[in-house]
């Protein structure tokens, strides 16, 4: 009876080991696939951000390159927004000046008409 119990326990352990092996293989496969997807994503980001840089790297793009390129684009975007705000202020100022000049011209025109 003890021998039968040992065989059953051994069989159960062997089944668990096989299941753990199967899970490990699945995890390794998932990990490899995730790595390939990451590489593909990094390459696509670099191609979108800088097609010439992506072509010159030989296909392997580092995470640091992607981070730097995204940071550069972000900085450029921020500078663009600041320039837009500056231009909006300048435009508002010029419109106010134009309005003031138009009002002065109108006053001058009315004064001339009264003088005639």
C-alpha cells in the first residue's frame, strides 16, 4: 500500500513538473514575442520621428534613442507653443494699435470736415 501511495505521489509530482515546464515554455514564448514587439515599436517610432536616423541605425534602435527623440519632439512642440503665444500677443498688440490709429484718423477726418 505504501508503494502504491508513493507511485501516486510520484505520478502527481511528475504531472505538476510537466505542467510547470509547459507554463515556462509559454512564458518564454510570450517574453520573446514581447521583446520582438518592443523592437518593432522602437523602430517604428524612430522611423516616424526621424526616417533618416532609423535607416542609418541598421534596424536596431535603443530605448535611449527613442527616449531622446521623443524628448526632442516634445521640446520642439513646447517651443512651438511658446512661439505661437508670442505671436498671438504681438498680433493682439498690433490690432490694438491699428484700432487706435483708425480712431485717430476718424477724429482727424471729422476735424478736417468741420474746418471745411
